[in-house]
C-alpha cells in the first residue's frame, strides 16, 4: 500500500461535512507535517452556528510560516458535502479494481493525501523557497475559509495550485459561481375569489419564463474553451403557497449562474433586475426582493503561463477548463498564475459513486513532489 493510499483511507474515515468542524482533518495533516519538521500556522473562525472552522498554512523546514509573500502555494479544502444515510460505506473506504471509494475520495481528500505523501518524497533541504501548503474550510458552501484567508492578508502567493478532481488535466480556466434568492410578494385571498388577491406563484412563473429568455441571451456570449461554451443559468428550487384553496401571497426561488471569465459575474443579476423593473411597471400589486447569496467571477490563466506548461509537460495530459466553482475564482484575485488539478473525475463526486483511481494518486504524488522541489 502506498503512502497516499494509506493517508486517504485514514482521511476518509474522518467525517468532515461542511456543517461540522474540520478540526480533526486539520489535526491529522498538521501532526504528520510537524513530524516532518514543517512549520504550521492555524487561522480559526466560527461559522454562523458557532462551530469552529480552521484554516492551516504549512511551510517546509527552515522556511518562515509567518511570511505571507510566497512563490507557490498548494490549496486543498478539507470539508465534504453531506451524504445520504443509506450510503453505508461513505466513511468506510474500500478498494476495488484499482479505485479507492468513499466520501471525499476525489473531492478532495485524495489531493490532500497526495500532498502529504509528496512531502515525504523530498529531502528536507530540497524544498523550493517560498513554498506553502494551505488547507481550507467550508469550500463546499461558498469558499468561506479561503475568503477568510484573503481578508486576513494571510498569504499572497505568486502562483496557486488548487486541488480539485480534473483527471490530472491542468485546468487553467474556470467558470465562476453565483447564487441569488428571489422572493415575490403578492396578496392572499380565498381561491373562490381570486381577483381579491394577487398570486405570487403566477407572478413567479412569469418571472421565471423571462429568466429563461435571459439565459438564451447569456448563451450568445461564447468562450469556446469551455463545455458548454457560455454562462449557464438554472432555477434550482422553488417554494410558495400555503394551501390549495388560498391564493398564494408569497413565493421564492433560487437561481444560480456560472459565468464565463470574459463575462461580468453580475451580468445575469443585472438582467434579472431589468426584468423585475419591467414587471413592476406592468403590475404594481407585486413586490420583488432579490438577495445575492454568492457572486464569484470566473478565472483564466494564460495558456503560455509557465505553471501551465510545467504541469502539462510532466503529466502528458492536455490543459482544460472546469465548469464548476472552486477556490480558484477567489485566489485569482491575489495570485498571478492559478491552476486547478487533481486526481479523479468530478462526475463521480457528490454521490455514493465517488472514487479516485489509485494510479492517478501515484502520478499526483510524483507531480507534487517535483513541484515542491523545483517550485
């Protein structure tokens, strides 16, 4: 059994769903790194429920962990999404056909296991100067841990590598992630006399229909490095009404969009605002409230950036883009070169099918060790 596999089996057995503290994962990684003479620095915060969350910055032997102006930083989040109660093997990992299965196997405890294993492949005096490993909290619910690090000016890397499952294709561009809650207020009435009320559900239906047209407009702005090559928009949940015989006085829905890097993150939001303004002018019985819950732009690193070619040359795999949100969007505001890479395929993540191919773990360890040496 390789060191990366051994670490990953241990890490999967540690529950770290975003709603709980990630401290146990941090303690596992910190104990190992400190045993290799790495310096560590914790930056803790409390989430909205009062639960302790911890970010960890680690520096190789003989490097000052307090120094924030560094060359290369590896970022890896420590939380996972929730899992269904009937996934009995979520925290009981197993190996089958050279694939390691379990919650977080590819998203992204596999990458963390490889980082830890890679530190053991480099002599203590051979690490590149200005190197850091950064472990974050709450990525799955909005990259909150990374945002805390940036707000605290804790680190300013020239280059950043973010661990996410890409089948070891180096992703030099990614879409952003934005989310808003829209609430429509009408007027309740007995359904036998609908004219006495104003149906918030019907008004919401008209609004969503117009948002569908907006999505077609957004799709006309194309970036062919992505699949699909445009900003996607989705109305994911909707709730409204209190009973079948009451004209609904309130309805709300969540709308998300994933902007391409060349398009402002607020373009879709501005479009929704324009639609609502027109609806207000047409029917003053309704009130609309839009609450932005998350708004992160996409990122893009130039194809000729040294970090991109360095990784692609080592793996022999082509560069790519990612359609999902990640910490790269935030970190691109402080780093000049940002890429996303990791073992496994995101299409198996967030499900009871999650796994990571063991050969990709082995290649990731070799890649990380090379980057740790050369910077």
